[in-house]
C-alpha cells in the first residue's frame, strides 16, 4: 500500500506543476486517474484506506474523502464497506476523458460522462479530417453519442485513416464504449497520443445532429475540432464534437494519458 502512496505522491508533483489552480481534492483525483491511464493502477487493484492515504499524502482526511467520492461518481473506482476502494472495470462511463471536461461550478466537480457508439464504418466523405491526417483516401469513422451526467448530450465523430488502422473495423461497438478511443489505438497499434490541438467555434448544428440531440432545427452550438498527434508527431486522429450552446462550462485538460 505504501508503494501506491509513493506513486500517487510522484504523480501529484506532475499534477501540481500543470494544474496548480485546481482544488486539492481535484489534484488528487487527477493524479489517481493518471495512474489508471498509465496502467500503474489496474481494474481490481485496492487503494490504500483513507487513513493511510492521509498519513502519506499532503492532504487532510476531508480532502482525501472528497477526492475518492469524486472518483466514485466518475466511475473510476468502486467503494464498498467490505473491500474498500477498488479500481473499477471500464463501463459505459468515460471517467478518463482528458481532452475536455464539463464542470459544475457550484459544486466544483467534474460531471460524469457516458458514451454510446452509434456507428463504426469505412467512410468515403472528404473534409478537414483528410487535410489534417494528410490522407485523401477513405477514413474509419466512429460516431458516438455522449451523455453528460444525464443532463444533456453531445455528438462526437472520430476519424482515423483506413489505410493505417483498418483492423479497428473488426471491433464491435461494445468494444469502444466506456474507453478512450486513443487507448484503443495505443493498445492495438502501440501509438500514443502525445498532444492535441483544439479549435472551437459557435455555429449552427447540422440538422441530423439536432434531431439526434433533441435540439431545434438550426440550433446554435459549439463545434470543437480536436486534432491529435502521435509519438513521432505524425497526425494521428481527428475528432469533431457538437455541444449544445447552453451546456455547463467546459475545461480543457493539460494532462495526457501515459
């Protein structure tokens, strides 16, 4: 258990350097999430109890408890009286969504996010994804509906080059739910996402997406294009999301998965 506390302390140094404005309980949550992403903490692993964490971390018992509650709400851990706090298996909840997150300003908490894959297909349409990925050929297109804390929904379309990642078409939609798509790419191809560029514009949401999200025709919303680069700084993926204009505040996250 002490080794886990040491790992958390080490990760906290990275978090505090990049996310120093976050409340202490959020910094602790981010450190534990990063260890989960890196594989240092795996599903079924038991976290130290609250007393031990308080003894070995620079936080009060109240801060530790609030952090663990937050991680439980996000689906990253499961808390039981019998076993304590255990790293959760992935579910339809994307607890590690790191490009952007939605925040309840009143409670200063990250809203849990759930995904549903609508379609995985080979896509012939041309667009900004081709230009960014530097490939005029067909794409793999993954369309998802993302539910934010059951308060509102957003639409996501994720593109990869077919020539490079065609084996992803063999996956079932259930294989892509509750996990980071970049983690799938890393696991299958050994390619890490090292940096993102995000571009946001307020625009009319396309009618088919308005229908899916239950918005009025031509409703205004936020379109976010996320361009990701891989280990060799080669363009890796392109994601386009649409978010209703009245959504809670969105924050962009500086940390990346390990």
